[in-house]
């Protein structure tokens, strides 16, 4: 019978267990940082052995008290993370468009505007085009207006009139109302910040109105611009469409049709 197996029996003395003999594997003489996990077992065995051999002098130094565990570091509250702006607002900030984010206008759910902003101006290539009406629109729609202005409205003026655009009259943009100002009608795209009404375009030294262009060249410019707008907007209405649009170009991006991609350009 081996020594180790005897010492596993609580009723049998094992006086040299911690003595000068070679330590048993797995039961070290002294505690160490790596052996502290075994202390409860060592203490239990030592207690049993002492009960069985009361007269036997201790042959080894008492086991030291387990080291107190290092105090756990105080819980650290995670630093508050900044609330990320919408990706649309981030894109808009890089687009050359000057705008100011706005609080959502109060109104019924049907008139909810996603990420409302006020358009102020569009800059690029050393030119600034102002939006003096500061229309309130949804951020996604602001991107469309910026693209349309940069890629159609401004270069078509240079092509047709050999002049630059300095400002665009857009109307207020947002308006929570029924279509064509009819109370009780389905909410207009203006009610979701998805529409503007261009009534005039300021050029260097003059202003052209949609209702009455000053000459044939200006009329061609406005007509070309109106047709081009169908590439950016879902609905384009203007003089000749109906009485409600006799003096401005209504441009909106409210999805049309089953797939949301239909167009109404008159
Ligand atoms: Zn309109």
C-alpha cells in the first residue's frame, strides 16, 4: 500500500506528510501564488491529521493564511458615447451644401419629416448659390436638391444663358397641408419635407421667373430645366399643368406607383 493512498484515509495518521521527506506531487509544502487554489484541500487534510495525531509535534511551519485577494478595481462607468448624427446629415455636411439641422416640426404623424434641415446655400467650384427662402426639407431630399442644382440648374444656365446662377427661390419647402392646398386631401409631399417650389432663379445681373421668362433664351433654359428635373424628382409640375402650379415648378420626391419609381412630369 503506498504512502499516498494511506494519507487519503482520514483515520490513518500520516505524520510525515509535510515533513522532511519529498513532497507529494500535487500537495506542495508551502503555498505559492500558483498553489493557493489547493489550500482548502490542504487545510482539510491537515485538520484531519491533527485530530488523528494530537501528540505529534508539528513538523512543518503552519500554512500561511491565504493572501487576501486583491481588491477588485472599482467599476468604471463607460464613457458616454456621442450620439452619432444620421449618415445623411454626415453626407450632407461633406456635400458643399450649407444648411442647419432643425427640430422636427410639430404636427400629425402624416407630416413627419426625416432629419429636417434648412437649406441655405450650395458652394462649389468657387461659386455659391443661395437659397434665400431657407426651405425646410428632409435631409435625403436636400441631397437631391443639391445634386439637381449642381448638375442641372447651374450648368444649364451657363449653357443657355452664358451666365451663372446666384440664387434660387424655392419657397418654404415644408408645409403640412393637403395636396394643391385642398383641406382634407391627401397630405402633400411638402408635408414630409420632400418638395420645393422654384418660382425664380437669380442670375448675374437679372432674375428670371418661372411664370414669365424675360426672353426666348430664358424660356428655353427653364423648359430644358423642367424636363431635366424629371431625372431627379418623382413629380414635376409647372405652368400649364394646372392652376395651382401656374407660377412655379413643383419638384417632389415622394415615391410614386407600386414600385415607388414611377414619374409624373408635366
Ligand atoms: Zn409644391
